């Protein structure tokens, strides 16, 4: 009987141990499932790394060196997008588009990126090392800062004009320092500038020397009344002339309020509440004469702005339009805004066909998300090991 009782007690003990082991296995299985779920949570946002990056230019794809070129695109890989340029006389790996003397393979940061979308205005007249550019096709590459092998490219044709001049900045206040910079044909030793008001009255004349590469720079302080001024460049060695413009704003008081000044020319201000009709003549930094603009978009029915004034809905023909430089903006709900600076010449009928892009639905991955996921997984592994230890 004693042996039988001992056998029964041992059987109960084994049964109890078996229950404990079974319960322990269940707990381990639960921990394993939690660990797998945590890894899946990490993999899901990390999978967003397989996103997209793109770049597109606004306009015809052919520009003069000195123009402002608009680019936009998407980047769902990260929060910082960079852009570089490559082409003739530039390193194969590209250089920052604002510093052609910069390190190969690096880029300029595109500012103002939001929700995976970016838009960038490239002021080619302010490039360091601009003398390296020539009439040729160049490749623009955008890439993500954290994953630089994720890239997208486009190409544009840059043309080196015989000569040009731009004011930097082109909009300045009284007393500000402005630089006239540009290029002229090689072999020319000097350039002459006449600054005239809207009535054609000359207010200043300057002369400057030209470098052996054809580039020049002339600085001066603004002492003219507010208004729009034309800059006409000429040279004894060049038969033609080139015109640019400079806008002088009223001088501001320390409180930030414009002081009362007499403008160069007074024109009646348009009614801000009234949309501009196609019959109106659209002002600009005019060079004389008028042209027209035919604007279409995809999708149709987008709101068209000309020089920040509502002009109507696409498709729309605007005429007459003063010759000169105009800012064209096209906006539609659910799409990224389209913006381009166009040059209208006298007697010219310019067409713009805009394709509006939808914003990316992808959400950039925050590095903190991945770090937190790894820490949680590590904690679960440590907990599982401790429970296994007798």
C-alpha cells in the first residue's frame, strides 16, 4: 500500500509539473506572438522607405542663364531633399546647383518641404561659379538626405546669352545696396548701364570693366524714389542692347511702416475685389507693346492668377498682356499649385499647358519610430529570456 501511495503522489506531482510546463509554454508562445507583432509594426513604417521621389520643371525646358527656373516634385523617403547639377565642365557626380565650385556629389537643400512635397525656384543669376555654365543640356538630380541612393533626374537646356544683366536683388528699398551682375561676349572690356524711370527719363549711368571670361559686377546704393526702373546695358563692342528691370519700394520707418514718398509715376490702383477680365491689359515690367497668353490646364477649371491677381478659370486666353515678365499661377483644390515666370514679347501669343500634380499620400518615416520599435523588441526579448531562466 505504501508503494502504491507513493506512486499516486508521484503521478500527481508529474501532473502538476506537466501543467506548469504547459502553462510556461503558453506564456512563451504569447510572448513570441507579441514579439512578432512588434516586428511587424516596425516593418510597416519601415516599408514606407520604398516610397517615391520625383522632379519636374515648369516651362518649355529651355532657359537662358540668368532666368528663374521653377522645379517641384515629391519625396516620400524622408523629410529633406537635395538637388545637384551635372553636365559639361562639371563633375560627373554633380555639384550643388547654387555652388558650382562645391564638393562633387553634394547638393543644395530644397527649403520649405512639407508632407513629402517640395517646390523650388532656382535663381540662376545668383549661382556661384556661373562662368562654368555654357550653352548645353544639364541634368538636375534630386535625392533624399538620409537615403542618397534614392534619386530622380530631369534635364534642361541652358543657353548662354550673348550678354545679359540682372539686378540683385531685383526688388529693393531706398538706401539698399544693389549689384548689377551679368555676362557679355568675351573680348569686351567694358559695359555701360543706363537706369531710366517708366517715363524714359535717365536717372543714373554707370560704367564697369568686364573680366576676361566676360563677366562683370557693378554695385550702387539706391537713391531713387519708389517705382519701376529699366536697366539698359550696352557696350561699344556690341551692336544690340539688353534690358532688365529694378523695383524700388518705399523706405520703411523703424516701426515697419512705409514712409510717404512721391512715386516715379502714379497710376490708379485696381479694384482688389474685382477679378481681372481678359479684356484688361495686364501690367508687368514692360518693355513696350503687348502680347497674349493662352493658358490651359489639366484638370480644367483651375483658377488662374496673373501677377498675383485672379484672371479667371482655365482654359483662358488673356489679351492684351503687356510685354515683359509675368508670374503665372494655377491653383485647383486637391492639387499642388503651378507657378512659372513667363516672358511675353510684343506681338507674341504664348501658350502655357499646365499639368497639376496631386500631393503625395505617403508619410515620411520618422527615425524615432524605428528606434522606439527596436527598443520595444529588445525589451520583449530580454523579458522572454528571463522567464526561461529557472
